[in-house]
C-alpha cells in the first residue's frame, strides 16, 4: 500500500494525465490537499515537492503551484512503483535542529554535518532550540516553510515528545535523530552505545579499587542517552557481582540542561543543585568515585569537592562523558569522547539515503574513545571502540 504522500502525488499526476488540469493551470494548495486527504501539511508539501522535483509542476512562493508548461514523458511509472529519485533532483537544502553546541559537545557535530553536506552538494540550515519544546516546534515549522528536503534533529530532553516530531515520523518525512532515539517510535537514529560506554567508565573505577561509586545525572526518564548511561552503570556492578547502593544514585541535577541554562531562573536552579550535591557529598563520605553523565556536572562536582577540602584524584576520582579537546595538555577528566565526526557523517548519509527513496530504518552506532585524564588514578585504559 502506498504512503499518504504517494497517494497525493498519484492523484495530482492522474488529474494531469486525464486532462482535468492542463499546463499552466493552478493546482490545489498544500492546505487544500491536506484537508481533502485528511493529512498534515507536511505530507501534502512532500507530495508537491516531489512533483516539482520531477518538473511536473512549478512552485512559486506567494503564488502557488502550477502545472508545468513542458511536461515530462508520462510513460514512466507512478512514484509508488518508480525507481529511486536521484539526489540531483532535489533542491539541496537540509535542516539541522540542536538544543545548543559548545566546545564540550555539539560544535564538532555541527562541523561534521556541514562538512558532509558540502561534500554532497547540500546546503545546511541550522536552528537552535535551547532545550525548549516550543522552540523545537518553531524550528521544525520554520525549516518546513523554507522547503528543506529533510531534517537531522537532536531532540530536547524530556518525557514528552514534540507532536510535530512524532507527526514527521508517522508521515515518513525524511528524518534522522541524533544522539538519542524515541522509545517505541520507529525512526532512524545515530548515536554511540551509551550503555556500553558508561559500563566501561564504571568498570574502570571498580577495577581501580573503588567499591562505592556514585552516579550523578539529570533525570533518567524520557531521554534515551541518559537512560542508557544509567543502565551501563548498573550493568558494570552486575557483571562484577556487586550490589548497587541505591543511595549512591543522584538523578536530580537540573541546572546543566539547556532548558535551565537559558532560563531566567538559572541562578536559582544552579543554587539548588549546588546544595543538593553538597548534601550528597556530606551524607556519603564513603563514596570515592563519581561517574557523571555530563561534563558540566563533573565540573560543578569538582568545584564543590575542592571547596570542601577534598582532593581530586587523591581523595576522589571523577569520570564523565565528553570534555573539551586539549591540544597541549592532558585533559583534566577521564572521560568518554564521542566520535562526533562519525556521528555527523552518518546522520547526513542516512538522511540522503531517505531522500533517494530508502525506507529502511537504521539504529546506527558510531565509535567512542575512553580518554585518560588527571581526575583519576588509573594505570591503564581500554582504548578505542568502533
């Protein structure tokens, strides 16, 4: 059975073939087709874009869509039975939506996606959401209005998914999720194996003689990457046959999340996190190692431990995910470095495969590297993971 946008495509095509609309005639708008077929404008727009790419119609901003004066040969089969559409048929614009990017995480990802798009002769339009669901919705609408052919998106953190994002998935709009996936929602995604990576960080601490290891992160509910990292922490203890002390798990850090970083109440959120961490440290003097799901949490933790007279790594070891690149000096934190370049390249390639007609879903895992730092007393590391 053909998809919804294919049905609209064939409907317009048949009207032209039957002579119901002729060269130069205006065809129904995206909104009119959406109402007629009871679909969203994402779907009707996709159908009209494909008609335009095959020179069956011409689209003029502010005026509408018209049947082309020089129509192609209609002996070819309809879209639902056709061969792949070649990349050169597209207006080469791809959208990328990301909460934010820094030298800690995101900047290399942006560079990689832009580089790969340029290599494939595509233009990239970047939108930031600052971790806000409403801004994510606006970004999606804006990109669709621009006429981008597909979207790469790093979704905002949270339990509830953006309805516009879910609609794109359901209506098979060309889409690639990056750094995370949507549970029970079938969509192509690219990330590292967060569970395995965190398991290795935790195992490294266990093998170094730490029995009391704390896990510090934002809420593990609703964000697949954080959930997987917590599972990796659990798996490390399970593999070693050691029980987890649930009191050593703190998943209530909020101030490092983009939605709070850019909030007017960020200072309040930051102060609450500081108080929460100080109480945690005071109540658990037996903890000798902390594994953090984010670099920013590790930074805050190190600052507080130092202010309380604790020495890193002599008294406490800290490990985390991601860290700025230090070209001259050894990085401070022992950390997992995600291969952002591979992640960006894979995301762009998988999106363009969709533009070429591929419908197969992918859960693509790229490599990472466990990088030594001075925040831990560890004599050996396990290297690269592809």
